[in-house]
């Protein structure tokens, strides 16, 4: 048993190291002069660390503005996704009405539709509404259901809550809204945190939608801001790596704070699906 566990740990360490290799490479590249980044054969070693690359990268472009834009988009989208997905999941898990199974089937089917198929129809709709060059196409969809996976996640969690809690709340005179908000939603905290984390990561790294709907670089999120380190004159690869690592910091912090609830949330999805 000890030998098996040792082998498993060695395999996990090897896989973890392999998956972290791009991060190590990005960090090493961020400390090199530009000509050494493209040197062949490549090397992870840095003879003379250029820490000034970080200062130069953060002042070459308005990185702080890009990060603030991403934080605004992500925070607003997370709130909308958690609220609307939890309400939809609550209805699909607890309410009894004709067509409930069909509605849930349509939610699952929507996860199979490639996002690229909807690019043109969505752009035409948002252009008709006058939302192009604003943050509305990036935020408002999160307030209209919160995403099919988040709905599925909340539904699975609400199904694990004992119905006796609802019965007791109903006997005390609670309305359906009060039961949802004060009883059931606190009972599915792992689902709430998991949905919030996944939504935050998705909107933080989203590139295609901001590229389509935003044209003023002052409104760019960090995902588009990184692209500006590539130009007709060349690519500042070392500074690009530096800003990329800075952009990872909020995501890493959020993941560390929420990882315990994330494992519980995805575990319930696996056991209840």
C-alpha cells in the first residue's frame, strides 16, 4: 500500500510539474532581456534577472486601468450569474409545473451549442439595442440565467436539501422568496461559491466578446490589454510575460480562497448527475 501511494504521489508531482512548466517559462522570460527570450536552444535559467521589466511593462500601457475594467466586468457578471442561476436552479429543483423536465432538458442542450454559432445573431441584437462599445454585452447576459452549467449546478445542490426545511419555513409563514433567500440559498453555499468562482474566471479571461464589442482601448479588459504588447514593430515578449503573470494574481487569490468549496461543489455535481 505504501509503495502504491508513493507511485501515485510521484505521478501527481510529475503531472503537476508538467502543467506548471508554462508558468515557470513565463516567469523566466519576464526576467530576461528581449533578445534572450528568443534565444535557441531555450533555457529556463536567468543569468541576470531584469526586474525592471515589470516596471517597464506596467508603465508602457495603462495596465491598472485594464485590470480595473476586468474587475468591474467580472464582479458585475458574477453577481448576476449567481443570483439568476440560483433562482432558476431553485425553480427547476423545487417547483412543480408542466414542462419542467422540458425546460431542464433545454438548459442541458444549450451547453452543447458552440458559442461561435451565436456570434453573429448576438452582435446584430446588441447593435440594434445600441450596446456596442459598452460593457452591456459583456455583463447583461450573466443576469439572464447565469449560464447553463451554473443552473445545472444549483439544481443539483437544491435537490440535496431536505424538503423538511421548506415545510418548516412554510408553516412559519415564509413566502417562496423568503424560503429561497433565507433558507435554501445559505444551505447551498458551496454551489454559490463554485458558481461565483467559475464565473469570475470565465469573465476575467474572456477575450473574444470584448474584442468584438469594444473599440476604445481605455475600456479594454486585461485580456485585450495583453494583446497590445504585440504590434507591427514587434512583440515585447518579456513585458508581455510580466503583465500576464500580474494578471494571474487575482485569479490565483480567488481560487485559493474558494478551492475547498469548489471541490465540494464539483463533487456534488459528479455524484448527483
